[in-house]
C-alpha cells in the first residue's frame, strides 16, 4: 500500500556537491519511512553519515568529537575530519587545477607577446636606422621618433586584441566550468585584460622606441 510522506520542513538552497554548480533539487527522507523491502532502499539510505559542527574561533574539534562519541556510541567509527574550507577546496580541486593550467598558459602567452612584439619592433628599428637618422637630421625630435615607434607597436597590439577578443567571446563557454560567480563574458574582466595587455605592449615597444630615438644622424647616414 502506497503511503504519502509527511513534509516536516523546508530548508534554504544549499550547495551539495560543488560551489561552482548551482543548487540542485534535494530531498531528505527519514529512513524510518523507507521500508527495507522497497526497491529504492539502497538508493535512499546512505551508509555514510556526515556531521557538521559549528565552532567559534580555533577549536580542536576532532578530540572533542571522538570523546563525545566514545561515551555515547562507543561502536561508532569516526574518520575524515576536515574544516569547511578544506571541504570546499576538495570539491573544487579539479576546477582549480584546470584554472591553474589555463592561467599558466595565459602567462606564457603574455610572455610570448612581449618577446614577439619586442623582436618585431627591434627588427623594424634596425631596418629603418637611416630613415630615423634622416628624420632627426631634418628636425625631428627624439620624442617624435619614440611616439612614432610606439604608435606602430600599439597598432600591432590593437590588432591582436581585436582578434583575441573575438576568439575569447567564442571560447568563453569552454571555460564556464572553471568560473565561479563570474560570467564567461564579463565586461569588467575584459576591460581589465585589455588595459593590462595595452600596458604590457607599451612596455615591450618602449625599448625599441628609445633605441630608435638614440640613433645618431651622421652615423646612420654613413651606413649603407
């Protein structure tokens, strides 16, 4: 005979498996209401019981819990003590590992951007030594030469950022599982990354620009 269950209370939304996932529907049933002959007995009755102890300040919970259970339930085994922060870190370990790997690759990409931009601009400066020498001989200022080279470097950075932003929007969904309370397309995050890369690109272009401004006009004009 099918008997209805009695609802005794409703609790607020809570995270059950991972903090990166939204709360899922959860139902708690008293084991007294599940007959041992039911086909769902093994699925509904868990063999592992978790206890949550709330404390104030730094308290040694494990010895106190073992002492209490030794008095009240000497045959009950206790193991795997951990703080709530440790439980959260353990549930998110795979996501953190993926995030660390993604961050490492991103850092390598930034280093490659710096090295590549510096190499390209340094090569262009070496090719245009005579041009810079002529410009300086005709009255161009070192500051103007620096600005010209920096502008060319920022054009490269801007083109790369435009292409990268389009790719990041399409690839954002692939990183959704690594994000916690952050949208794949977040305006503040994208703005911060753009400003950071512009700063990095400017620094990478500054050294060749200063080298171009330091060209001696007479020495450059004598070169063939």
